[in-house]
C-alpha cells in the first residue's frame, strides 16, 4: 500500500495541515458543517413554530421528537450497507455524493421557502433524506480521515477535524437564525452554496490507499464483521456505547426551541445563542487538544467528562437566567468534546484500516442514535412530564450511565494512552501513512 507523501524535508510534520489532502478535507467538513447546523436550527424552529400554530405546547414538543426519529430511521436501516460500502467503494466518492445530496435537500427547502409552501410533511420528508445522506457520509468521512495523515499525527488531526465541526457548530446556528430573520429562504440558499463548496473541496482530495476487502466473499458476512469486531473489542464497544446512552439520556439540546420560546423567552435570536454556547465550549476544548494532545489516563478522563456533561445538563434545566444557561451549555459542550476526542482517537487507532468503514458505520449509528434518538426521547419525555423535568432527569441518567459503565467496562478506566496494541500496528493496512 503506498504511503501518503510527506512534505519534503519533514520527517515528522508538526501539523496535519502539512498535507494538502487533509486541508481539503478540513475545508469540506467545515463548510458542510456550517450548512448542516444552520439548517438544523431553522428546521427545528420551523417544525415547532408551525406545530404551535395549531397544537398546544406539549403536542408541538412531540413533533420535535418525531423529527429526531425521522432522521434516525434511515441510519438504522442502512448501517450495515453504508459501512460495507465505505470499505469496498472509494470513500472520497461516497462523501462527495452524500454532500451533493445534502445540497439538493437545502436547495429544495430554499425553493419551498421562497414560494411559501413549507409544511410539516415537507420538513419531515427532507429530514429523512438528510438522514440518508448523513448515514453514508459519516462512515466514509471517518474512514477517510486516517488515510490522509500519518499515524503519529492522527490524534492531532482528529482534534483539528473536531475544530472544523465545532467551528461550523459555532457559526451555523447564529448564521441560520440571522439569515432566517432576513428571509425564510436565505439560510437554505446559503447552505446550498456551502454544501457545494464542500463538494468541490472533496473533489480536490487525491487518490488514497484502498482497502483489501475480499471481493469474492459474501457481502452480508462482511457487513456483519463490523458488528462482530465492535462486540469483541470491549474498549471500542465501551467507548461507543457510553456516548450512546449518556447523550441519549442527557440530550438537552433538543429542548432548546422550547426553552427559547416558552421558558427563557428569548425568541429565535436567543435560540441561536443557546445553540452557539455548547459549540463555543467544545471548540475551546478542541483548540486546547490540538496544541496539547491528551497523553495520559485518557479513559478515566473520558468517564469524568461524561459525568460533567450530566451535571451541566441538570444545571441548564434548572436555570432561568440566560447568562447562566449559556454558561451551563458551554461547560456541557466542552465536556462532550473531551469525550468525543478520546472516543474517536481510540476507535481510529484500535481499528484496522480495512475495517474502518464498517466500524465507523456502527459508531455513526451509536452516535446518531444518541443525537436523533436523544432528541426523540427528550421530546417525548417533555410531552409527558414537561421540558424542565425531562432535561433534569436526562442529566441524572447520564451520570448514572457513567458510573455503571465504569464498572461494566474496566477497559475504559485502564486505557492509559492512545497507543494501540503492537499486533494492530503491524496488521495489514496499518502502514505509517494510514
């Protein structure tokens, strides 16, 4: 397998940006994330706003739960297929096609907003298509990133990739809110342009090492191999499932439209700030890790971060003062970033290249499950007991999950560094330029 060429005269590059392909990847991820986050905040607002015109608050909250389910179902149904595809087909083209589909969804919503034909069924249908696009994009992009840099800079590359995602999360929500105030079609039109920029950036990525997946083997058996690998590797299983259950229970962000409209009473502009706060905390943490990568006691720190995530969720649910709510969300975002940084580094470094697509698909299913199903759980629970009680209960659940996982998966507590087993380093497809 050919190695990724290194810049002349640099034995160990100081930054992932030393590699042109990673720079293109970073730009694509940043621009597409800005577009996604702008659309998420506007779609959530429109769903709740349209529902509130004809429904009482709790029924409208139920609609927010349904929008999460609609986005998650495609991922659930396609997980095995998209993982196998990412290990068999050129990952660059999977990512390109996915971003292009997102651009089409954004363009369609812009057209409907321009003609004032936006409706709940249309928003749900587009959300389902976006779920399909994300189902394919997630494993392909996760598996592609390690092919662009040497192993020794991969944790830093993950931190920089997280900065692109979190930076987009910082810019996207207020941008979406501001553009929506200038014209309901504007956030979708701008998102269309940004998705197209991401598509062009992905086109600039050159050939990458291909996996050696047996083309004659049974495709279904190969798909199941990803599930089997995750099940048998307890460190990977523990890291992925911890995120699933902690965020599933502690998904306060799904309730932000309700808190902005009915509890804090700060309107669309305030909603943008509430969406912004977790991303600000996360990007500060990601910048810190890009300069000072985590090296010791990584598993214990991940568990502690999830516990802090739960505490911050509880404090947000109790707060009735916008500055305090923003502070709680900032801490929540920073804690989540630390957990993501450790989890993604462990998964990428402990997974052979030829398995990364399928393992990435399982990881995407769990992560998206924690997000979309977390939104659904929060929406349904809010409809049953009210939004404040739902958020506080979710934070308590995240803390309990952390304590339980520390006992069920001692491998997490015992993960001292990111160094993978020697046998994995010497496995096929694990050359220096992965």
